[in-house]
């Protein structure tokens, strides 16, 4: 049975993410693990400078307190449509929120981590909270971040923005696992500026992927734009996808560095669409 991991801080920002966690878990027939990562205060002994609890059993006390809060949060925001959902709650003690989440994801072999998103700028470049940024670098599975203002709806269209990366095949197969229970369409979208030939031709790469992927509801769309970022922004505005997927990678090639710096890092969580991020280190190389 698949397991989805949802982490909450009990905030308003996390409520929309909880709705998505319920809906996706139900559709994928997956268990939903709901956690809150906490750290309780410690103080230094004046003599030997060793950490000691402010009072005995504080860890157990804090854990029970947060488990109660988690149950209250779930009871308050659980959608009646998903009342038969298999759901577990756990308070996780860890000095690092990111390590607490990723350790739990490893332990339960999570299919996906789901979190709420916060923050924004006057330039309309939606910025992720520091927790989400670190999760993208360290998570052992895809991370789905949900904007606070997103209202849950069943996923009908997933757009995967790609620069035809070596890890694409693994990412697309993972997207199929998510899309198939919904009967959702996957649109693999590549926007380029200049025409290229041979193995660098996007039409060649499109054909290579089509030969390797068996999913009838998949389309690969190729476009050209003077400014790639503006082209993608226009495409998303017109298509209004239910979910946007991107690949995070520490790259070596100049073109991919430009693509990721200019698109992924500036465009993260643009608009109201949930964003699903894949870390390239978790996927094998596909030779075009």
C-alpha cells in the first residue's frame, strides 16, 4: 500500500495542503501519514554543560500534546467525502524540521511529501518557505507544495515543464503513478528559443520519450518563445493546469543552468497551481 506523508504546522497555510493530501491519498488508495515535527526546549547544566530536560519526561509530554493537537487539526479539517481514508498521526521530535520530515519519509517509504506553501513578493514571484526549499534538496521522494489559496479539485491535467533532462524518463513514470488513478492527462512541455539539429533537436528527444513511455494520456508539446520564462508563464495562464511538475537538479551544462535558474527558481509556485518538485538525484539517467 502506498503511503503519502503530510506535514503540518497547524497554520492556515497548511489547511489547503491537507485537503489535497486527503484527496490524493483517497484517489491513490494510499495511507495518509500526518505529522508535526517539534523540538522541545533544553537547558545547559551550569557545571558540566551537558543538555538536560527542563523537567523529567518532557519529551513524552510534548509528544502527547502535539499528537492531541494533530488529532484536533485532522478532526476539524477532515473532509466528509474522505471519512473512510486510512489516516495515521504522529508527532515527530527533531531539532530540524527538514530532517524530521525526510527521516519519516525514508522510514515509511513515502510516495510523496505534501506541505503547505507560504510567502510571496511584490514582484509576484512566489517564494517558498525555507523548509520547502530544503526539502526539495533532501527529500527521498517528490514534494508537493500547495498554495494557501488553492482549492482542492481532482487532478485532470498535469503539466511537466522540462528542458529534456537526463532524468525525465524516471520523473514521467512517477507522474504516471500519480496521474493514472485520476485518469489525468500529462503534458510534457518544452519551450526553446533557437532551432537545433541532430540529437539536440527537441523533436528527436520527444520521439525518444514517446518510444519509452506507455501511457495513452500523455502529450509532449514543443514551443518556441523569445523569452522562455515568459513563454511558460503564458502557457500556464492559458492551460490552467491542476498541477505543475518540475525537476530540481544541480546541473553542469550552461543551457540547463540557465533554464533552471531563470525558470524553476523564479517561477516556483507561480499562480495558484500546486507544484510538484522532483529531485534529480532520486532518478536514473535516460540517455537521449
